[in-house]
C-alpha cells in the first residue's frame, strides 16, 4: 500500500482511540475484507567503502625540484591510483516479499492506526505520524577548491627568460621571497605590517595561495575525488567468502575480476534459544495477532588476503531469528497501546499503554 493511501485511510480513523481484536493472515486484501497490509523486513549486510581516486599531474619544473627547492623524489610521470580510506559494516532492512501480512478487521471493531515506510514495512501502531526519516549523517555540500593558475604570479623577468632551467631558478627565488615576506609579517617587521588582524590574515592568505601555486610548478598537482561504494550481502553462514575486490589501479572491481585484491567475509549464526522455540515444544503455536520479528545475532568478520582484520563485530540478522505475535487482546477498546518497530530488523522497539 502506498503511503498516501495509508495516510488517507488513517485520517478517516483518527477519531478512534485504539483498535479492537483483529486477526492477521498472510497475503493481501481480498474481496471486501477491510484492513491494512504490511511487510516485515529481512536483513542484508551492507559494506560501505570510502575510496579516493588520486590523479597526479607532474609540474613543468619537476626535474629541478631537488636542485632549487631541495625536494627529492618528485615523479616526472603522470599517475592515477586509488586508496581505500575506510569501510563500515552494518545491517540494513529491505522489504521481505515472503512475509506480507494483512490486519483484517472483525465486525464492529475499530481500525488500527498503522504507519508504514515508503516500502511498506510496518513502523508503528497508534503513534503520531513521524514523516520521512531524515538522514542525520547527510554531509553538507562543500564548494570545490579553486584551482589557481600559477602563471598569473610570474614576473616579467621570469617570462622573458630564455631557458627552462633559468625560469625554474627564478620561480624558486620568488617562492623564497614569498616565505620571507610571510615571516616578516608574522614578526611585525614588514614595512607595511597591518595593525588590523583581519587584514593581516588576508595578506597571509594571499601569500599562501601564491606560494602553493608556484610550488606546484615543481611538485605537480594531485586531484583527489572521493567516492563511496556499497556492497550488499545476503547473510547466511559462510567462511572466507569474497566480499569484494579492490585494485589500487582500478578501484572497486567485480568479485570475479582478478585485477583486484580480495577481501573476505565470514558470517556465523550466534544461535540462542528463544521463547517461541520453547513454547512450540508442546505443539504448534497458533498464529494470531500482529506479527513482528525477533532478530537473531550474527558474528561478522572482514579480513584482507593476508589475514589482517578490518572488522569484527555482531550484527542483528532477521533471518537468524524468529517471529512473535502481539496478542489481539492488547488492542481492545479499554486502552490504547502504542507500538514502535525497528524498520531495519522488524523487531519491537517500544510498547506502552496510553
């Protein structure tokens, strides 16, 4: 059911304080039966990879960096490579099309005020509409760093030089002059030292821009582009399966692409007895009420090819757990029961009586 349809349905029922006894059946609304269809989530394990693409362009005076600026090891060759900066491993919930339930209203009963996510996963019962879930982790967009053309800072003497070596020597001298000017400003020894702090900062910032631009003519420039990749894995017990491959030259590649180094994932089910298992020893439990998940726990490890541990922890996994039922008697006309579910696992977060 689409959210707008759900809201319209709920709006007609805001006058009811609770909903009376209902029965839950697997499937969808049929015929003239009146109620709400919802889904439970299942778990996928998301591996979020934060990588950076580096594109290096050598400076035109790179071979003179050691002679004039005492900078050694400056490469004269353009290069492009990737680095894997960090990774995150977490559980995410996705709609489980095999666990669709229908809250059917019995005759003369009041209606349930249920809120679903946009994917149809149950979020709450008898609670105020929460609106779209906002991502608190969303990063604010940052303006790209302005690239400065170093040639705008070249003097007439530099531009009129008749050899590359002489130009490099004069550019290096200009860099040293800028550094001396910055030191004089900081010590208050410059002839035009400003008395205002803001003006001093502005002058130093301008000198830093000039120094950085001219130095790049020797050291070259590296453009960094950050990218995020997400790998999804359906959890089941596994040992040292390839989770993803990463290449310093190509970045994240397909699992069957041998150009990338493999990273391995292991998942083990931390089985624990549940109330449902104990209760069902005496016979099959009657399925009635509002169905919710009791997620299990999985131990997840992520390692490199040389057995270096990148992640080790426990994550909730719906498929390793069981299902429980909120008894229909909770939702009678004598009280209002508020219920909040975890939309990632389908588990029960909070239940309270108004």
